[in-house]
C-alpha cells in the first residue's frame, strides 16, 4: 500500500513507521524533518510543517494518491479541516489518532468499549479530541470521507518509563527519587486499575487496520489486555531498578489542588479512573492481534535504555521540591490532628 503518515516519529507513530516499512508498504513521512527513523529503507520524507505550510504540503502531494493517510499530530478540529482540504479525494482511508482519555469521566463502568460515551469535563485535550471525532464522523456520514478513528490509551516506548505523576518524558526525577531512597508520590491509594501498552504492540493493531475496509467509519481502541494497579506498576519499576519502593499516597483531588501541573486533566480526567479495556472489536477487525509485551518486560527495557542514554537523565529540581513539600505538609497535618484529638 501507498501510505502517508503526518508525523511518524513520535512515541506511538515511530513503532508504526517501523512496522509498516518492515511489511513493505510504500511509506511517506510528512513532518518538519527534525527527527529521522534510523535503519529503515523505502521511506520517503516530505519535509514541511503542515501546521504552517499548507500550500507547500499541497504542492508536495499534488500528483500523489494514497491508500492510507494517518494524522498523528492533529489535536483540534481546525487542523482536521485542513486535512480534509488536503486529502479529500486523495486517499482511500484516513486514520485519525484520538485518545481513550475522551471516554466518559467519571466512568459509569470500569469496562471500556468503543460504545462507552465520550465526555470529559476535566481535560480540554480530551474535549478537543471528542470534537475532532465528531467532525470526522460528520464528514463520513455526509461526504463519505473514509475515516477510521483509533483511540490509544497510555502507550510508551523504550525512551520513557510511564508513571502516574510526571511520568513519560519527565520520569527520570521519579526514578532518581527511588534510587535515592526517597518516597514516591502515588495518586489515591494505588489500587485503581490501569493499562500500559507498549508501542510495538500498538503498532500491530494499527497496521492491521490500515487498508481494512471493515474499519471505515469505525472507532477502534488499541491497548494491551494486561490490567495492573498503580501499586503494581510502581512496584514493577522499583523491582527493575533493584530498590525498595517507598510509596506515599495522596488523593488525586489534593494533588490537583496544590500543583501547577495539569493533574486535573491527567489525573481526574484520566489516570485516577479505573479502566479495563475490552478489545473485542479490534480482535474482530484484526484477528491475529495479540499484545505480547508485558509491563515488567517493557519497564526493564525502558530502564536499561534510560541508563544507557545519559542525555535522557534530566533532573527536575522543581518537581522534586514539590514532592518533598507535599509530603512535609501532609505529615505535619497528620501530627497536628493527632495532637488535637
């Protein structure tokens, strides 16, 4: 197939790019050219900033037709309006990467399917994703624009260690706290359910949807089937580091109320909610899909990669001081209440 990825070098899209190239697809990456995918043959780079250079992009693709176009970097409906102008009549399938954070919060049922309502009052990011989905589905119904919507949840790769607070790209400071024997903040009591999906597994599902006529007009979530508590997630990371986990539990509402970080969206609108993803729809569309990377395996790989790349070991003194302050204030409050009663 002839495939165009808008983006193609991020956490999710990098693995998809590698898998699509390995399967022999004729692959084009449209991005600013700041990052190349190493070790791939048969990939053509179209260098342009689609958010700033629509006319240049139009010229680059003027004589091209695609079987699949996938946009990994659109976050608002106006960006999809641009995509529609550029690719209407030029692709047999348009795949949009939405987000599982768009699902109803608070959840009415911990079991999440594509039929779960979309509504997230806590996070503008998620509301924008919902608006994007609404826009595309209207195009599908009214104009037969060949849309497939994909909803990832918490997806990671070897370059990041996913955590509940200040995780992914900022995870080194949490790792350093563990290595230094300091307490690590965990939202709630650590027993809510969560799903971590390695990007190599996500890529299997995504590539299986490419060119799949049964996926047109559908929204499909792609996640692992492995469900973990946050206690298990942090314990797995500590075990991989070879250190003792010292958890310090703080309510998500308190964390949101006393920080400058986007914990209202990322916690109350996402990670603080128990979710178990039911991937029956994906497995019907892609019968051979199996997520095979357990979190303990992926965590060990991520930690090894982090230690092998010192440039990723970026400390965050402000976040570290904030963690210490939260613990100090709560311990003081506990002591004062005990003394008064």
